[in-house]
């Protein structure tokens, strides 16, 4: 089974009561506070056995105030080198714009190789990927992309029968899209799926 990964898969619209990603930083500073985000990522990377190269990228980001696309792409290429050494089959895809920002993307063979692949990602690029997509410029791009899709999203939701004020905010819409864990297996699950189809119709990748 081939798994597609855009470097650090962004928070998708189909979530359970929020955006949850494995191995998130132990601390969750505000996305706009890059120095705190980078310090948290550095602490977690050191604690979780990240490679020296991945740690160095995070350290350099503390000086530059950002993680560049070239930096995250370099970290992902280090993951590829690990894949090669471990015998994990993968394919590098063209970088893709997701949530308004450019991400490296690739596929790799899952199931039998998924644990090995996860170890490669964790060691070489995971923390850099997280920091890349949570830095202020990425958060701003994601917000802009969501707001650009709001007119289509609102129209679609209204066709489903939802009453939405003309002055609805992006945060209010995001809250409306969330599916609670207790909704799974109930009619509310299908309602959530229908709402998520509106997200796709609006061209929104996530947030």
C-alpha cells in the first residue's frame, strides 16, 4: 500500500474535535510565536533522538526566524537516504501547494515497511516539517487559503440546509465542520461527511 505524504501532512478538515497529529511538540506555543515554536521543536527533537542534521536545521531557524522550503526539502531528502538504507520503496513527487504554502511530497510503501519508514521520518525530517507548517508565514497562508474558499463553502453548506449568517467568521465555520468522536456511527457522521464534501468543493485543503 502506497502512502502519500506532503511534508508534515497539514491539519485536514476531516478531524475529530480538532487537529491531532502524532508526535506533536510536548508544548504548544501560539503559532505566531516562532521563537517559542522553534525552541519547543528543538527540545522535542533532542529528546526523541532526531538526527544531528535535523537538530541543526532547527537551531539555524532560531537565528533566521524561519524554516525555508529548501531547509525542509533537505530534511526530507535525508529521510529518503534513510529509506534507501532501510530498503523502503518510495517515490518523490513534485512539490505541492497545500494550505497556500509549498510542501515537499512523496509516496512510500506502507504496511510492512510503515514502522521503518516512520522511524526514518522521525529521525530526519518530522520536527522540521512540523515547524515549517506551523511557522507564522505558513499559518497566515493557511488562513488566507481558507478565507478564499469561504464563499463556495458557505454556499455549499447552505444548500445542505445550514443557516449561516453573511458575517460568519472563518473560526465559526471551522467549528461547524468539526466532527465529534461521539458522532461516529450515528447519523451525525454522515452529516459531517457531507460538510467535508463542501470543504473539497471549496478547494480547501485543511487548516
